[in-house]
C-alpha cells in the first residue's frame, strides 16, 4: 500500500513541479520585454500555485485508476510509459505554444489557437520556417525530458497481490487487505473532485484566482497555460455569439448617435470636481422593495428617506441579471450579453475601460471591498485589470467574521469596514463595495419581517441607514460622493423578467459633494454611470463606448436596455418590450412601437458582440 500511495504522491508532485518550472521559464523568455525581480518570480509561483495544484489533479485521475487496478491485476509498464509520453507531449505543446504566442497575443493560451489550424497558411504567414522548426524541436525536447522524468521518478505503482484460492476468498487475510486498500483509494475520489473544483465554496477554480498585481505580465505568468487552454472550451457563460440580427447598414443606422462619448455642457450635480468616491453595489436590490418604484414603505424605510437627500435617478434600469454581469456593466460601462459573462473572459476584459483605471490616472487611490470570495466568476482578475490596486475580501476578516453568513462576511461587518476605510484612506480615493447578505439563503441576524426575503432587504436597509448616519458626523462627509445602486434586479411574487419593474432599480448619489437634492427622470442604465460620473468630474470618457452622460446636453435618445437568459428587454418613452431569443419573437408588447424598440436593442447587442469578438 505504501508503494502505491508513494507512487501517486510522486506523480502528483512531479506534475505540480513541472507547472512551476514552466512559469519560471515563461518569465525568463520575456525578461527583456517585461523586467521583473526575484521577488516577482516568487510571488508568481505562490499566487499561481492554487491553480497548479488543481490542474495537476486532472492528470492524476488515470494513475489513480491504474493504482486501483494493480491491486487486483498487473498492468504492463508500457501502459504507464505511454501515458507519461502522452501527457508530456500535451504539456510541451501547451508550454511552447503559450510562450511563443504570448508575444503576439498578449494573453494566455486558449482554444482560439485551434481556429487558426483551419487556415494553416494564414497562421504560418507571420513566422518564418526557422521559427516553426525551432518550436518543433523544443516540443520534442521537452516531451522527451518530461516523459523521462515521469518514467524514472514515478515508475509504476507496484505489483498485484497474491490471492488465496480457498473456498472463502473474502475471508482470507490477503484478500481482506486488498479490499481494504481498494476502499482506501476509492475514498480519494471525492478529494480529487474537490481539489479540481478548488474547494467546497460557491466559486470554482478559475483563472482570476491567481491575479494579484497591477502588472498584467505577472498575472499572466501566474496562470497555468494548460488550465487556461482547457477552461476556454467552456461555451456557455464564456462565449459570445455573433448575434447577426441585421445587415451592417441597418446596424450602423440603428446605432447612430445612441452613445455620446463626450460630455457637452452637463448639468451640475456636484459642488466639487474631485470628490472622494464610494460606489456601493447593493446585492439584488430591486426597485420592487422601495417606495418610489414598488410602493413599499415598510421594507427599506432608510433608503426611502435618503432618496430625498441626494440625486435620485428615478428611471434607472439594471443591464443584466447576475452579479458578475452587473458589476462589469457598472464599472466598465459595457453592455451585458444574454448567456455570456465577460468577467469570465480575462483575455477580453483586459481591453475594457474602468472607472477605477480612469481615476487612478487622475491621481486617485483605488480599492475594493467584498465580504465573499473575490475569486468567484473571475472577479479578482476583472477588478485588478480595470484599475483597483487594493482588494479586501473574505480572507481579510477573522475566521469568525468569515463564517458570519453563508456567502461570507455579513453586511453590517463589511459596512463597518467600509466606514474605517473611508475615515482612514488618504484622499483622493475611490472605493468600490459589493454587499452580499440580501441573497439566498437570506441568513441575516435581524428578524423584523416574517418573509425571509423581505427581512433580508430590511436588514440591508438598516445597514445603509446606520452607515450613512455615522458618516454624516465625520469630516470626510463634506468632500464625499456615495453612489448607491444594485448589481441587478430581483424576481419576487410575479415580478419577473417579463415585468418592467423587475429591472427598474434605484440609483442614488449622496454625500457632502452633492450640490443639492435632485430627482432626475431620464431613462438610463447601469452602463451610464461611468460617463455620467466622469462627466461631473470633467474627466474624459471616450473609451467607454457604451456609456452615456445622461445629464449632458447631447443625451438625446433616452432608453434602457437589459439582457437576460435568453432575451432582451427595452424601455423608453414609448413603453416596454421583451424579446425572447429562443422563440425569436416579442413576448411582451407594452410599447406603441415595440418592433422599433426591440430592433434598437438587437443592434446594441450585435454591435457589442461584434466589438468584443474583434478583441482577440
């Protein structure tokens, strides 16, 4: 048993070691273009280790099965050697391709390289024959080197046991030992699955979990190229269809003048150009829970009261239906897709603008606070890529605080942390914050309302009220802008995606930096926050292609667009319409011109998809 266990352990550790060495070689190949220190190498290795450990488990599955078989029946060494050669070839191809293509692509190896194999002539046109020969030699060399390492260091798991041939074989001591050993290795199966998955939490192993630096080369170096390649084949939430609804002429005509990338004589909402900014994304906080939108005075009384103290956007709509989508729409001003999550595509999000990135260039300190797992849906890589320097998340709290709620640290604790950050951060600063308690399983510490869902939003409201009340007493309040908005709407008691109230959500600007209480009636989206905010700060927002300054004089086409799985909703002065992409028809027609409204939504979706698919 010890021999077999030692064999599995050696095979696993050697695989991890190969991945680590490959990182160092990758960095060495780009030292001239991307200088780094020994400390950087160490950080790349340590931050990337979790992904290496998970990826190595994929390649331990067959050796694990072989090990179980050898308990009962011998396996010829040629089987093991064949497996070593196959994975050695796979690793070598991945390492050489990743290192070679990075100079051209600037991102880690993914399945897009397969597309070029269908047109090999075009693929090879950019490189010389010598270039290809050298890479082929390297693949052969590393294949031999890696396979020999496996053959000599791992060998085979051992011989089968000799069995008793008595009439009661299962009572013999030898067979009993074999059964015990087999049972032991079978127990490893769930551990392997959990390791591949990356734990038992909501988030699974993903590329974003290794991102840690503002230097994208270091983040890319930490990514395991084998995992990057394999994970890129996932075509549900990480693939963008072309959405060819119309020809190019109609698409261009539909999009004309829809998005103003420059602010012209914007209305003045703030009393200063460089306030300290805090943007709070309120988990699932649909307008149905508020008085102004949903007619409910009892659920969120604090927010209802604050609406009259700041700038309230009365016709504000969420762009999407999930946190990862809504977060990206808010910070990057980019539309959402029905079945695709841009946040899960680091190779594409690296092209996106970000409020944090723009404010950093203006001298702001940037940080983000989240009480949950910041690796969920590649959130870490997105936040780092779009300009956030400092990330505070679940692991930055005590063990007791981490376990205070199912999703992580509950909201009253994180709101207190946010208060400390605001009162101690050096100005000027931008702080992003995502709440999490108003989410299933609705495990909040208060019990004021019988309905557990309504009670959770009441708890969130209490946290908001206490937080704002405390801040008003500080010296930081005078130069502070707090933006409150949800990440997405919420389905409750018949209010679903086919109901226009579903995505009608509140956005409120508060703080001493607000010039005066206002109520703005323009139809607008989450994606309009970057242009509107930066317009108030007299900062350019040209790179936010789908974000509109809604208080600018050139905001002439007020509307709100929303996507869900798998459909589009549109809202403007003519009414509300919903288009089902599965049925290919308008399923809700509450507009005087639903066809025109939906065609506009289709044009936006097609334009965004075309733009994003070209960024490769």
